[in-house]
C-alpha cells in the first residue's frame, strides 16, 4: 500500500465525478490558453501584415517635396564607395513617388477614393523577393486585391485614375493654381496585374490593419503624366539586411528563431538617426524644391513654392552667418495696376496706369541708380518707379500713385485691394533694378513671351494690357517696374493672413573676398542640413513592430470575454470536487481515526486534485489551440466587425502555451484547495458522522454577518448614487455599479431567506413548505443554483441591453455625437477653394439648382493630416495619429458634448492653448491608453509635439482622429494648407440630396461623403460585435454552468433518495415527490433569474432610456426563457432520476 | 463515586502472548500498556445551559482486558469511547495510556498516538470503497512509514480475523460481517494495544455478532485492551467487565444470564 496507490485507486473509483472535474479543468485551461493564443494571433497577424507589406524595407525616407529619383542611385554609389566592414551585398534603394487619387471603373461607375498611387520601378520589386511584380510601363497599372475587389475589376480592364497634380505653390498664394483643370489629371489605365494584399500589393507606411487601396504605375509614366521635369520621388525605401518570414513554422517560432532575426545589433531607429548625416551631402537644394544659384556677387535662394517658408529663411540666415556671410531678403508681388488715379475720383479720361506690373522690395543698401529722387532706403509709403514705368505714368517725384493688387479669396475669387504710395525716386533699369531673376520662376508666367500667354490663376483683363506693357514684358520680362519697402510688400502678402510667408528670395552675401561660387559649397550643405522637417528617416519596420502590439491586448480581452466560461468551468470542477469531498467526509474521518493527520488526509485529496489538474492541463492546452482556432475563424467571419475586418491567422508562442497550461494548473489546484478547504476545519467526529449533517444549520453569527453585509451593500448603493451625482442624474457607470451591488445584495437576501425558512416551524407541512425547508437545508447548493442563474441573468441582460444603434440618433442636435452635422466628407485631393461659400461652390461647378439645395447648408472645412486611424477599427497601435485642425469658425460654432477638467461654457476655446488636443473618449481610453488631461504625442511631418487631452468627446464621429487648433495643426503639418475634411450641417431630410450633390460635383476630387449616423454605427458595430462575442462565449459558459447545475441537482436528488423513500413509506406518491423537487428547484431558478434580470435592468436603465439603445427584447426574453427552460428541464431530470426505480431499496439501506 | 477495580487483574502490565499481539508488536516493538481514564467529564452548550454528558467517569483497564459499556441512547457511551481514543477532548479529567497523557496531546502527536496505539472499530465499518480488503487493512501503515513485511502482516491479520480469502475483494463485494472483520484487522495493523469498538455488532446478525465478540476475546488474549460500547447486553456480558453508563456516571451493569468471559 502506498499513497500513490491510494490516490490512483480513489481516482479510478470516483472516475465518473473525476471525469467531470477533468472536463471542467480542461475547458478552463483550454479557454485561458486559447485566449492567450488569440492575443498572440492578433499581435502576430498585425505584425506579419505590417511586415509583409514592407517586404525588405527597413527604413523609409519621406520627403515633403519631391526629390530626384536619381538620388537613389547616387546614394547607392556613395554607400558602395565607403570602406566596407563586411561583405554584405549592396542594399536596395527604391525611389517611389506616392500620391493620392481616385479610381473609377467606367463600366460600372464604381469609384474608390483615397487610393494610394505609387510610382515605382524595378527596385521596388526587389524589396519583395518572394513575389513576382511584373515590370510596369506606360498605362499598365498594378492594383492590389482590395482595390480590385472594390472596383470589381480584373486583369485587362480599363480604369480611370484622377490624381492631384503636384501643385508646388501653397493655397492662399496669389500664384497658386485653383482651377480644377490645373489641379487634377485623369489618366486612362489598363489593369495589368492584381497583386495580393499581403505583400507588395498591400504596401503602406501607415500602421493600420485594413489593407490599403493601392495602384502602382511605372514611375517614369507617372512623373511624365504629372508634368514633372524629371523622374522624381517623395519616398525612398531602403532595404534591411534580413527578411521577415511570416510563415515561419510553428516549431521555429517556439525555438525562438524569430527572435534571432529580430535581435540585430543596431536598432533601426539608431540607423535612421545617423542616416541624415550620410544623406545630406547628396541632397541638393532642388530636392527640397529650392534653388541656390549664384547671381552677381550673391547666392540667391528661391523656392518652387514661390515664397520661402519662414523656417527656410531662418535656415539660410543661420547657414550664412555660420560661414561669415550675411543675407538680405527680397520679395515681389504682382500689381494689378499702378495708377496715378486718386481713389474715389471719377475721370473722363482715365489717367495713365500700368497693368500687371511686378513690384519688388529689397532691403536697403542695394546700389540703385536714380534718375530722379532716390535715397538709401524707401519709407513705408514710398515707391521707386523704374524709368519705363515713370515714363508711362508721366509722373514726377512726390506725386502719389495707387497700387491695386489681387488678394486671393478662399472661395476661388480674387478681390482687389489698393494701397497708396508716394513716388520717392525714379530708378534706371540697371543694376538691381534690372534683375529679372528677382521673381522666382513661375511656370506659365515667367516662361511666356507675352502677357497674353500668361496662364495666371487670377483673372487677366487683356483690354487693360497696353502694347507698352507687352513691349516691356518682351524686353525686360520679370524686372519689377516698381520697388516698395519690405514692410509694404509684407503687408500685401499678409493682407488676410498675418502669418503668411512673404519672402520670395533670400540673397546670400559671401564673406568679403569670397566669390559666390566658392561660398556655395560651404553654405549650401549647411543650409539644407538645417531644413528641419523636410526629410524624415523612419525606421518603418521597427515602427510596424511597435504598432503590432495592438491597441488592446486581445489575450486579456478574450480572457475577459471568456470569463464567464472560465468561471463556469472552474466552478463546475470546484463544485464537483467539493461535492466529492463532502461525500467522502466519512472516509477522511476514518483516515483521521487511523492516525492520519489533517495534512496527510488533505495530501491524499490534493494528490488526486493535482493529478486531475495536470491531466486537465495536458488535455486543455491542445484544446486551447482548437478554441483559439475557432475564435480566429469567428473573428474572420461572424465577429469580423470586432476587428474591423482585419485579416487574422493563428500564431503560437511557447509563452502562451506555458502560461495557459500553468494558469489552468493553478486554477485547478485552487479549485481543489477550495473544494477540500473546509475538510481541514472539521473535527474527526464530524467527518465520521458525515459533514453535511454537521453543518446544516447556519449559526446566528453567520446570519448577523450576512445581514450586516447586505445592509452594507444597500448603503453603498445609495451612497454611490448620492455621492457621485450631487443631485444630478447618475452616470451609466454609477448605475451599473449600483446594479452589481444590488445583485450581491439579492444573493445575500436569498441566504437570509433560506436561513429563516430553516428555522421557521413546520407545523402544517405542505409540499411547498417541505420544498422550502429542503431548499433551506441544502442552502449551499440552493445559493449556488440561485447565484448562477442570477449572475447569468445579470450578464445576459446587461450585455444584451448595451447594444447600440445610432440609426435613430438626432444628428442635428449640437450636443449629440454628430455635433449637429449630418454629413462628413473627406476629399482625396484637397479642394482648391472654400466649398462653404456659394462663390466657392460655383467655382467648383455647382449648378444654380444645387445652390438652392445648399442655401441652408453649413459646411466647415478643416485641415486634415491623414495618418493612422486611432479608432477601434484599427487594431494596430497608431504611431502617427490623424489630426484634424479645428478652424476658428468651427471652434466658435462649438457643438458636441465635450468633457473637460476645467468648467467652461465654451470648451472649444480650450483648444487655443498651444498643446491642447481633443479626442474621442473611447479612442483616447482604449486606443491611446490616455485620459482627460493625459499626455499625447503628435508626430507631425515637421515636428513631434507633446500635447495633452484638454477635452474628450464621448461617442463622437471623431473616433478616428485627434482634434487640435488650426495653429497647432500648421506647426505639425506646415505643408498642408488646404482643407480636406468637411463637416456638413444640413436641414432635416436633405442629407441624402446634399450628399448626392457633393458626390456629383466633387467626385473627381475623390470626395468621400458619409452620413454621421453611418459613421457612428461603424464604430458602434465594433462594440456591438464584442457584446455578441461576449454573449456567445457567455452562452458557452452558461451551457457549462447548466451542465454543472444538472450534475448538482442530480447529485442532490440522488443523495436524498433515502429521504424520498422514507416519504414514500409515509404515504407520499412519487408524483408528489417529483413535484416537491420541481417546486424547490424551480423556485430557486426563478428567484435567481428574477434577481439577475431586475438588477441588470437597474444597471442599464440610463442606457435603455437613450436613443442609441437597441435592445432586441424578443431575443433577450427568449434567451432568458431558454435558460429557465434548461434549468427546469434539469429539475425535471433530477426529480425523475431521484424518484424513479428502487426507492424501497434505499429505504432498506436506511 | 464508583471507581472500577483497577487491580481486578493481577496480570503483568505488559503481555507478550498470541499471534495477533506478536504481529502487532512486531511492527512497533513496544509493549501494550494499561488504560487509565480518570474523572472525565464532558459537557456541551445547549439552549437550556450546559448539558453534562459525562460527570467524572473513571475507568482502568490492563492489557488483555475486555470491557463493555452499555447504557441508553444519548448516555455518553460513544463520547467516552471517543475521549478514550483521543477523537474527542474531555471537558475535565484525564486519559492515560501507559505513560502517555492522551488529553495533553495535540495535532501531530494525537495523529501519531492514534496511528500507533489505538484501533477503532465502528458500527458503520467505514471501509474505503476504492480499496480492496487488503489495501484497507494496509491503509494505516501509511501513517507510520511502510515496512517490507506490511503486506504479510496484513494478510496474516486477515487470516486471523477469518477473511483471508477476501483479501482482494472490494468492500462492496463483501458481507457486513466480513467488512467488520476487515475493519478490525485494519485497527490492529499498526500494533494498537487499545481497541475501541463503537457498536461493532450493531449492523450484524446474532451469529456474526457473536463471532466478532469471539474475535475480540482472542485479541484480548494477545494483550489488547478491548473497550466496547454496545446496546447488546448479551454480547456485553461475554466481555470481562461490563459497565452501565447512566446519568453521566459509570456503574457495574446488572449481570445478564448466559454471559461469560
């Protein structure tokens, strides 16, 4: 005889019960392990998806301005010329031109906005060695499967791509093109190949789980189509020295081989940090859209954007200073007219005037030659005319002239402003006054032969152009006809925007004695080196890996959602263990009488439990794989809404298997310890007598403790309401807390009622009273049944009632999640003019009929950065959250419900603070893991800025993006000057018509118009799917719980067979006995279910009262009735089993 | 107060005769020791105040003695037996087995005491259903450390109590008398000198009950003290001494015709 034999004999003897315990433990282990594997799978799938999309790309160089594609070759040559530390092959440097466009399939009319258009060459394909990407040429395009599916195209089909032309001049500039024809280019393409979304076809640098819509073209063709002077790129992909293998076999992963590939000596972020030093010598000013050209004894810095951004001016100043040079600024503007006419005075014969004359402004000190007047510097109101202009105007020193100039309006029109000047000098067309390069090159203007050939964005009235004007243009081209002070010209540039850039040329003077040619090699690299934010070196693979952590730990999430299932499984195991221990109390008693110490007795039971737990673990871990596979399958099909349609597949790590197994083992041991715990507290005699009999009646002290606990729960519930509301309506969370407290109170109440029934005299016994007494006598089992049903009822009702549907939401209410906006639109190509005005719409081609529709429509255009979606629709961690710049008009309008730390009637004014950011409350909490007043880092294209959440918007349409002030936005994204994000207020009932008009008129800008209800429902769908998932897993738990319930009831009934036999002998019929059992258990079931349902309804009352509540009451009642039916069926089964057959034998045993 | 005659038997305090005794002692190597129950009282709290079940009971038994205690239900017979076997604690008084003050033992000492010196036989045999007869007998050996000859001794004990052929049967496959005999063998496997029997024949028919008493007498001949609680006066009379427990006090029981030692 040995302990092992005793344990194994016991296990075998009680094998039926033990099998049920084993089942419970295996299920618990399987669910825990499976949930962890689901977490691994989500993380692994996000990582694999991201890395597959990047191929061998390790670092991406992103430029705000297109650069020469040739730079890639230069870089390769440069790297090859460096002394090599090893014999690694030369990495691939793939230049890519990336833009956004809209693709249409004419046959079906299917249109897909926001398509990433990528101009590539064969080097891009080398980043994806496992794929065959055919060489593209001409109009052949490759589309990825996602785009092909949306368009419904196949290889060989023809598609139309509308793409924004690379307009270099920012919006708001006088010379910026604002006509549709100038900004858009439509290309007819042939689908040559459809690429898989996994791999090159899904290439993107954004961290998102949904496949992008990609269209690939030969870069040569794309650049030509966009009228670029040479092949250009705005992205350079640099190959890494290893290649991610997502299909790595399971065992390789378990052996940590993946880890080996990740543990490279130099992190990409470090490599990316030192890369600029390698690049800058190669980067030419043209690659920044700048020209640094020698001119006379100066170097001249000009920009493709016509005006130089303030940062560029500052960089030039610093670089010049660093090398002993100095800078002077100059600017030009176009005068509509320069006239001697006095404003407001009517002339019979118009006084002489100059049409479309360029006006310059330079810093004092230039060597002008004056024919009259003049001086070292101009006063603010002074003007120097060149001799040609003076002659045309017949003007003398001291006379006044009026300078009229265009100011571009946001709606696409140009208004004319006037500025009076006093003539202070007449300059000869020589020296600085004969500088035709003072005006930066303007395609369509500076390269034309006559004014009549100008392709100017502003209106040209050729009637006002005299032959003299044309003659001047032919002879002197862009030489300014007049010079004004820098202050005056700055005022012209900043007429509407006090922060507008205005410098058009920076003249760099080399140190004394140094020629511009000699100074340039010193100045230029230093100058470009200081241009922060133009080029960014991103360790994209590292970022993708960081993003793959997932916004939510899906392991934890599914563990939480499977909580009820785990609880039911563990509860089943523990309860069966406990019942077994109860049944074996006398066995423990005789062991104690034989000299076994309490510890030794426990060891025997624990030994059994340990073996069961180990067996449960061994069985549960493989079952967990199946569970995870099932969940992953469900997330790809029925529950796809929970992950926003992201592709997921099974991933395993040894850690999850070990953690899952060990957790299952620990839970099994805890369940076993709980099951055997009370054994150690019993006296040997109690055990010998059978412990159930010993512990039948609850002591008075126990009743007092439970009563006090019940009172405490009720007081807590009341306090929770009073303290958290301060007289106002309690929040949903408070109600939920109160409901949960009342649920616990209900179960405590059940205990007290049962205790009371046990002590109540049974003077006139009836079947019902006998049933009540019986329920009271078995109060542990009774409370278990009641608690299980109450818990199940609570969870099911609370979860089912939380389903949200915004279809009935009044989006016109300003305090709703839609903020009063019925529509939201995002354009692929920024609209060139302000769509919120009638003139702007007219400019964009809206018909007068459309305008009638838009009469009461308000549109708020907002700046929009694009980037990573921070809503629950994106599983990956957003590395570069989307930002919307809130315009002053929008901030003034307000709307939405904004939760703020500071009490204010105008919460939107908080955005004026430089670092203040607003965000959707759920996205901030779950995706960014921050809170009100919490920190947030914004990765703009120019800089990275830390901010804080000054306001949170609960349940808003801004779930995918962060909100900042327009000023804040411009610091982050200085290159984004035109809005792409539009919030649209419509009169009730006109949403569809307005949306249709917008799509019809702005379809070629890739305008995507969505109803705000639809948007909110898209976000709610994720939550609703989670609720469905929770219900489904909870339902599984309930099934398991019901199985446990059947076992408990059966066991209870069978244990009472002697009691029933006795009652039978006393004259009761079997029918009456069965009825008594059914009354007893049905009462408990109904009481439990009622308790759970009522407390859950209290918990979700505020939500039920809201318009977004969409409770399927029929289904809910059906589920509850189903539970009741299963419970009653269990009772019937138990009653039948207990009263059937050889009851008299039981009596004989008694 | 009646004090039973502790010197009724002039035999030596230690006895070394008989096969069972040899077997039992062979394991522990110690001599059987006399039992001294002195002035034991036991009371329980009740709604009407404390109820005294035993009111200063004293009893002495030398090795080889057989003592029966009879009395009405609820008189405290089993309580006295449990106190003697250390399963219960007296409110006052002491129990000594040899030099061991049983009432002073706690925790592991108590378990060790029960393992080595006391054997229990209950009305309900309390055999472990998952173990065979032989394994049930061997069960207490787990508490004192296994020996090479455990199985031999267990088989010998089973043979001695007359159920050797049932060694490999499970309790469910044996009769009530056989179960009780197996329980007696189990009580003796660790060489207990004190056999405490609580209604051992309560569930048995007359002949089987008589056979069990025969077995007790044989064991006593080996030096084991047999202390038996029973309602059956006829069987009680067959034991060496017979006392009646009434009103918490122990008194010699009235002689029953046909009773003999």
